C-alpha cells in the first residue's frame, strides 16, 4: 500500500487549526454530530453544542458526574446521552440514559439554559445486571420509536426499543460471547444495517464478528468471523458494510461474511467513512503523533495525508472532516472542488488518474468528456495516435466530432479516422457529412469487406445508422453501384434504386421488373419520375406497365367493386402525360389503348383533348395554342396546300420525297382519327361533348382541319360560321349545298343563311350568275327577302346582268299585282259588311222590334206567357230560363268568344315585348304594324262607352212592355 500515490485532494478549512471554545472546561470524553451541530460530552457531566466554525452555541449539565456516550439524532432534534449520576440507593446503578429535546428549552426563570429532558432510563436492572459499557449506538425508527444498543464488557448487548418519553419500551439482550475473560468478549463496536424490512446488528469483539437478525424472534446470531478487533476502530460504509480496523489491515464485512481487505499497516485508532473515502487515524507507537489518511479505495490512491497530534474524536459535519485533538485543538478538513483536483493532476500529466477520479465520483458526463479530450490531446502530441483515438472515441456525444476529425485529417491517419467515424455511426450521432467521410475512407482504402459490413449490417427493418441519401450518393460517386442499390432497396427508397438502375447501369428491363413488384401507389410515383427514360428506351413495356396501373383488371376482379367506383380510385393517364413530352407517338398509342379498354374514365375530357392535339397537329408533337397567335394565318385557304409543300423541283420536274409521302399519309390518317374522335365523343343524343369544344375549334383552326371545324360549327348550331368556312374556301357548290341542308326552316334550319349567301355573291366581284339564280329560287320559295332588298344586294356586283333576276322580278311583280287585287276585293267586302252593321245598329236605336216567334227556342213548344224575348229575335218560356238569366242562351257562347277576343287584343296592346318580337321575326314588319292598327289595338280608345250603345244581349220581358 505504500506504493499508492499521495495527493492533496483535501485542505484545511477556517485558516488552519481551531480550538474548542473556553466554555468547554471539562475533559472531552465523547462527541457526536448532526443537524448542523457538533455535540461534545465531558467528564464533568456537561454537554456543549458548537456551531459552524467551532463556535460555542450553548451548554448544559446533562449528568451530575460524567458523560460516557452521546449521539445526536438526524431525523429528530434529539440528543441521547449515557452518563453517571448520583445514586439514589446503593442497590441502583448510577449509569442512566437520558433523551433531550433540543427544540424545547427549560422555562424562563431557571438558572441555566438547558433543553427539555423528555426521558430518563436506568440501563441496569435486576434482569439486566450492571457491567461496563464499551459501545453505544442509537437507530431511529419511525417516530417516536428509538432502538438503542448498548455493548458491554461481558459479551452482552442490552437493547432498548420504544417510546422513551412515555416509557413505553421493551428490553432484550443479545449474547455475543460467554468467555470468562472479559478482555476477549467485550463489545468493541456496533453497527446497524437496514435492508428493507430486515433489521440487522453487527457486533465486534476481540474474538469474533457477529450479525444479529433482529426481525427474527428470538434474534438469530450469525458468526461472520472468528477474529474481531481490540480497539474501537469500527465504522459503517454508505453501502451498509461493516468496517473493522486491525493493526495489519482494514476489513470490510457484509451479511455474507468478510469482504475486501486493505493492507494498511499500523494501529487503527479511528475509522470513518466520508463521501466514498475511507478515513483512518493511525497511531504511531514511537511518539504521541497520529497519522490521518484519506483513502480513495476505488482509484487506489491516498487523497490526503496529515500528521497530527493524538486524536480524541473524529466527526463529519458541514461537509468537512473534523478532528478533535487531545489538546482541544480542532482540525477541519474539506475536499477540494473537482476542478482544482483535475488541475493538479493535469499539471503532473496524470490523466489516467483524472479519468478514474471523475468516473468514480460520478461527475457530469461533459466534465468526464473534457478530461478524456485533454488526455487524448496529450497522447496526440506524443504521436500515440491509436491510444489518442481510443480516448476521443469515449468523448462521442459530448465533444464536437469536427474537433477530432480535423486532427486526424491533418495527420493522414485514415485508419484511426475510420474507426472514429464507425463508432460515431454506431451511437447514431453521425451527420450526413460524417457518413460521406466514412464511405470515402472505405472507398479510398478499397476496404470492400468493411464497406459491406457497414452497408449491409442488419439493425432491423427500417433502421439505419447513417443517412441513406448520403450513403447512396457517395457509393454512386465511387462506382459502388451494387452497394448503393442495396441501401436504397433496404430503405424503401424506390426512386433512388431506379435512378441507379437507369442512369448509372442502364438496366432498363430490370428497372421495369422492379416497378412491377411495387405497390401500385409506389409504382405510380416511380413511373412519373423516371418514365421519360423508360419511354425512350422501352416504350412498349412502359406502356404496358402504365396500362396495368391505370386499369389493373386482376386487382379489380379481386376487389369486386363497381367499375366506375374502382376506376375513380386508379391513377389517371393524365398524371403521366409529362413522361411522353419527347415521344408523342408513344403517348398516342398509350391513350388509344386506354380509351379502347376504359370507356368511362373520370379524365375522359382531358384524354380526348390530348388525343385531339396529337391527331390534328401537322407534325406529331405537342402544338402550343400560343403558336397560332404569332403571325399564323388561320384561314383554311391559306393552309390548303401545306401538306404538299415538301416537294422539290429538279430539272423542271416535281419529285416527291418518300419521307414526305409517308408524313402526308400519316397526317391524313391522324386527321381521320381526329374527325372520328370529334364525332364519337359528341354523339347526337348528348347535349355536351366529351372534350373541350373551344380547344377543339382552336386546334382545327391552327391546323387547317376543315372537316373538323365544319362538324363543330354545325354541332354547335353556328350555321353562319359554317358557311363562313365555305366562303373563305370559295367553295360555291359546297356553300349552296350547305345552305340547302342548314337553311330549311321546316327541318329546324336557319333561312337567313340564304340572305347571307346572296350578300356574299353580291359582294364577290365576279360572275356567279348560275349560283345567284339558284339562290334566288330558295329565297323566292320561302319568301325570305323583299324584292327591293334583293335588287339592292345584287346591284353591288358589277359582273351580274339584269337577265339574272329578270324572271325573278317578273314573278314577284305578278305576285304582288295578284295580292293587290285580292286586297281590294277584301276591302270592298269589309266595307259592305260595315255598312250593313251600321244600318242594323241605327235601326235598333230608332225603330221598335216586333217579336213574332210562336215557339220557345229552347223547348220548341208553343210560346205562352210569361215569356222572355231577346233582341237577337230569340224567345223563351220564362220557365225554360234559369234564375236571373239576362243573356240569350243561344247567342251567349258567340258573344263571349267575341268579348274574350277583344280582351285578348287589349291585353296584347300592353305587351310591348311581344309586339317588337313579332315585328323582328316577321318577314314583313309593316304588315304586323298594319294588323295592329286594323284590330284597333294601337288606336286611341275611350274608357267609357257611348251613351246610346245597346248591348246585343239586353232583354225585355213581355210583361213589362
């Protein structure tokens, strides 16, 4: 043990030695500490309490003679003393036990300040014979219970348990040794051990070390050792181990027997335990000096060593070690802080000791890492790189990795750096840069075995010690493609796996096979990302995969859901259009296959729009609509010859390029498909089309697709735009045929088309006599335009002669003459009728009516009184008429119809919208206005009737004439 290093980890406090205050006059016999106080007992029976700094607090007379033992309790502010008092009777012992409550003082007015004594016990009784007390120990149990053990020189231990203040106690004794020689059976030390519910008591004699199990009744004794100790050098460690000091060594005991032994030679006068340190006062036989040592058993070093005078007591209080010497001087020794101890060790380059020290004292991990860093720096400076790296590895998690990495990059110690980076990844503290650096180390060392171990180590599904993207990137850069693929596949990074297959290795078939093995959702994502490459190299196979994704017949059969519902859950072909950006032919094939297989798709409109763009474009690409607005002539005529513009002239002869012929053929086929799509996607029974009509019109305009444009205009009933197309193409035959089809009002056509057609020929500026004659035939048949308008329209064409319209004018004049004659005859008839009516009215006003009818109009029987005669010359029996009947039943219906017609005309006169609508829609608006005037609807009328007007239905009774 003399080889143990000595250090000064402790220092004296309060400026060195202190002395016991002069208030303590007697000889010190015992001492204790606790609750921030040091308690001293003297041979004069006085007890003194000292505060921090060894300052006197107060004292009192505990016993009349001497204080033998005392103990300051920790949980309660009680002081338990054993001392000698005056004998009350010769039979009683003078030794007694007292318990003082230090929180309660004697009432004021007493001569001294002393705490309240709450209990006094006589230790020795008839059942417990008197003997010399050699040891004393108190155990605090749940209040108010105390367990007091008193060791005697006869080998017995007297135990007192209970509430001493209320004298509710039980006594029992334990026999350790029954030898006759008292010097060999004295109880030299005691120690309580509490382990859960188990309560045990160590006892030490010169010949034995025993353990009593007090929870058993009677207590069971167990001999731990046949050798004890002759001195009171007994203590308990913080692990409830018994410590015994003998001249040759210090021994530790637990419930199983003797434990470790430390060969510290010399007579052990006092033993103690302080914060994991063993305190030992060793007496020097050659003089009165004592050596005080503080042992760090874990680190095998002497933390402090001091030669002092003879020690009387050793205590631990206020975080210090207190030595009370025989001459009443006091030494307070405190532990230095960790930083001071480490600085001391660093100056001596004792890094190993420093590491052991911080680890044994359970220092902060950051502080431990700092010690390890300094040790590593020291080894690094000595060029001991391997050992230095071992220390740096222990700092992972606390020391910034870049600090270590920079050192070993400079030293070109790639093996050590690799080791450090591996440990960093094992602890899950590596960043992307660390992963990059480690993989670069592997690749530079060409250590494929370690690379395999790092990449392919199995930590469980989905768990990785490194950043996946970084590992893949580095492996790809170093051409370790298989490793990169392994990582990507294990991590479920399908897009990275396919990226390696397609961009680095060009294994397109394998990539397609891998995509088919994925879940539909994952497969769709990967195809969107890498579909361009696949379409370029494997168009047919890629289209098959897309068809599987977008239709998935097998999966559909398994699910058993309805077709429309299932299709709405599948990816839409529109989602994959971007992968065909440079391959429109493949896109066209894909969409055609899809539309042939799926008839009711949610994206049918978008699909048809895309197909129309492909079908109608002059070149098979994706034409942009904006291209049609930059100087491009949208007229059909301007583009009618564009398909044959690729012919070349050679020696005055025109020769066609075979490629151009193929392009023209393909162009025609696509236009046929486009027209078919326009028709199929907008059948006659559907109100709306399955494509964007506006987009379709623009595409047809841009690509000069006349047939499609005509179909769309006609479908939308834009007949004027239809004939405008023919007019732009100067297709006169087609124009007239179109008007025949679309201008027939009987079939829902628009007759005004003939007027537009006539206007077109009138402004044409060329001879079109044949066409004009045919147009005039239909205008005359349907009476579309007045002759004057026809003449004004055709007069603008200087190339037309009067002979073109001669027959038409003659027929119209003849027709008008006939109409005038008919109108004159009608006027004459109306005038005659009007004169007859006026004459009848005048006759009714001025002349009497003679009723000569002899039969009732209703029943045809002979008319008798009472009878009713009407002005219309009808007569009735009064009994044949209803009550209050004032109108002729025979003429009432006709009269009501006339009145209703009049009311209708009056109401129509107030409906201005209807009037203007009739004027606008009529061929001859003047005739409508004339009709309104003729019916008296527009003429000004008075609200009241003339006073002399007679109602045709007025009646008179024959009784009243």
